[in-house]
C-alpha cells in the first residue's frame, strides 16, 4: 500500500532553541493504526502537529497525501486539515454551545448544507454513544463523555486520517479502553489513526504498530 | 453559488447573533457612530440649504441703473435703445419715478410722509436681469454703463451672494476636514469594538483554524458585524437629523412668518442619505478589517508559541 505520510530526516527546532525532533524518518501507510509512545517532551505532539501543518518543520520534508508540509501555502492549509480529524490534548470544546453544535463545527466551516450536516452529526454522536446527549451543555459531561464529544467532532466530516494527542491522558483505564475501541472501529473502516500516548497499559495491550520517541529521536 | 450564498448568509446570522448577544455594547457603539456622524452631516445639511439659497440669488443677478433726476424722456429713450441692443443681458424693465413712488407708498407704510412731499424725490431707473454672467463681465458692464449720459449710479446687488459662496466654500472644507477626522475616529472605535469581540471568541477562532476554516470564513462575521454597526449608526444619525430638521422648521416657520417670508430646511437628499449610510458602513467594515488582520495575526503568533 502506498505511504500516506512520510517523514524524511525531519527536524523541528522551536524559536527558544529547543529541538523537539531530530532527524526523524518514517513512513505511515494508509489504513494503519499507530501508537506514538514516549515521555512528555519526547516530541510526540510536535510530530502530530507537523502532520496537520500546525507546525512547520525546520528541516527535512514531510509529505502528507501528495502535499509537502514544509512548502505548503498558507491558504492551502485549511483544505489539508479538512481531510484530517484531530483530537487535541486540551480538548478545545466550546462551552457556549451544546454538544450538537460542537460536533457540527467542522461541517459548518466547510459549508455543508444544514440538513445533511444534522444527519451526519447524529451519526457521529451515535458512533461514540452520545446521541442521547446532543442537547446537553458540554460542561455537564463527564471526562469520558467530553473525550467522546471530541472524537465525534473529529470524525463527523469523515476524514481519512485521525490524529489523537494523548486521548486517554485524563481518563481512568476503563474509559481509556472504551476510547481505544472506538479508534479501532474507525480504523477497521479504513481510517488511518495516529495516537500519541504515554499510557503503558494501552501500549502493552495493543497489537498495533508502536513508534517510540526519545528526546526527539526515533527509538528502533 | 448556493454554497457561497449560504456561507455569507451564515456569516450574517452569526454577526447578528453577536450583536444581539451583546446588546448594550452594540447599542453604545451604534450611538457613538450616529452622534459622530450627525455633526458633519448636520453642517452639510445647513450648507446645502444655504447654497440653495445663494444659488437662487446668483441665478437671478440684477443690476440697477439709476438715472439722474434731471434726465428727460429722451434720455430714457436712449438708454432703452442701448439696452435693447445688448444681447448678453436677459432682459430689463423700466421703472419710472412715478411708479417707484407709488410702490414706495404702498409698501413702506410711509404713505403719509410721502403724500406730504411737494415733489417726487425719486429718479427713473432700469432694472437689468443679468442671468448668470460672471463677476468679471458684470464689473465691465457696470463700468461701461457708468459712462453713459445721465446715469447717476449703477448698483450691482450680488456681492453678498458671492461672499456667501466664498463662505460656503470654507464651510465645505470644514465639513471635509471634520468628516476625515471623525471618520478616522469611527474606524478606531470599530477597531476596538472588534478587538473585544475577537478576544471573547478567541477559543472559537483558534479551533476553527484547526478544523479547516479558511481565513475569510473566520473573518467574515466580524466584517459583517462592523459593517452592520456602521450602517445602523448612519441610519440612526439620519433619523436624528431628520427629526431635528422637522423641529427646526417649526421654529423657523414662526421666525419666517415674522419676516413675512418662507424659509424651510430641506433634509438630506436621498442620494446624500445613501452616501452617508454607505460611507458609515464602509468605515465600520474598514475598522473591522483592520482589527481582524491585526488580532488574528497575534492569535497565530501566540498559538504558534504555545
């Protein structure tokens, strides 16, 4: 299968001089589910941010789909991101609107018509088991439910790539296993899934590929 | 196309919701817009009315030839022929001393005094309609006629209109200056209003960028917000001025009645009203555009660091 994402000798150095990634080369095939392991500060988040062009590489080249992230025009970034679903470490839920409206956002920004959007939002909420909470205020959700909301928001526009940065960080192990199962179900229908985690239990129990990072370098 | 429309419709709805969400702030900035706009617009209305008045005066410029009291009917006949030969003037009218006296008696309420006069002290006169001749031409004509026989005085009564015109020019300059100073102020007001809006919606803006919203999509509701406030401010200013004029006209009609004339102020013409409203909407839009450019760049910069 063709490589969906490839890193070629990628380094990322932040303005303060901190080198988050050092000469990373890797290739990810379409339809893979990969866990990125490593301590905090090992470069997992940076690596995921580079794929979504939230950060740009200092050197080396990153190809996502057919596009080179290093040279991608600023105006092309939104269209790259529309093929990616992202689950952020800090969740980024908007508390001024209900669950339904939160999940609706990715469709709204791409200009989906409202009727199709509504059925898609319900489908996404159904997949993560939040359909009965669509009118709920997100502040009333439990930690696990909030994370499910984030997942529904990440998949509502049916992206081919799903990126989750520490999705189980603040959840107890039962919830974490649930969340992992949701990711696996997306992977089974062909979505490429990239998850960063430092959750040992999750890493030990998985049968998927694990890429480990240590101080910005790949550990063989 | 329908997608484009729905995107704009959606931005408009969001802008209106933003307005409704902060009714007090929105109302205050609309009021600021209307007050700031109504001053130059009000002066403009006064100038337009004065200009109409003076335009009326300069369109019908007149020159009065006052004959020597010793002039006889032969002299009058001579002047009459000369005036008839002049093609540049629009027309003329002879007012004999007898007619002048009768009119004076009728109009000035000095009938008693006049009746007691032993002889008519008034001279014969010609009133010449000059049309819209230039000041230079009038001056040349005045000098020429002054040299005609039996002419005592040649009076031109358009000086005040020309002075008024010059003052109106100064007034127009003042309006332009006020408009640019106040316009800048309004842009700054809107810059700040939008800045606050952006700060309160910062999370939404950041998230929208991350989930693939284009810059113009994120910008659009703020631009609508600015433009709507500008338009609403101008509409309010227009209403303010309109009712002020109605009130002023009531007072003026009383004053004019005492002077036995009619004078009313006209409100802004519909073209000028349209210009006022579009101008204000544009100012709001510019302020919003500027604010968005400035503060979105800041958000980009800060979220890149974190």
